[in-house]
């Protein structure tokens, strides 16, 4: 799971992927589907053996604040990934 400090537009251009949120909620996206999110902990899952392709546009955004706590970027242990802001 990871979270970026950005407003993300994700477009499936080929295949099928599932977006899993830390709440346990899921959405399956197919070719042509768009997901827009900001400040959510999530991960992408490809349940098939086939390739899937997505295009992402990340726009700079303020950190999300919940009950006075700022939810900063968390890269989920991904090494070598630059910060989103």
C-alpha cells in the first residue's frame, strides 16, 4: 500500500486491475475506466496472467488532514521511487 501527496487520475488503457484501499474497499477497473483519488492508501492488483497498462496523471496537492493529523506520503517500502511532491 502507498499514498502520494497528489490528486491522481488513473486511466486503464489495456487489461483489468483492481484498486484496493486500506479500508478493504475494492474497485475493479477495465479498459477505459478512470479512477480519481487524493490522499488514499491504496494498491493495484492484477489478478490475471495478462498484461495491464495504465496512464497516471499526478497533480500537486496539499496533504490530507484528518482529525488534526496530516496524512503525508507513504511509499510502502518502494525503494528508489521519488517523492510525488
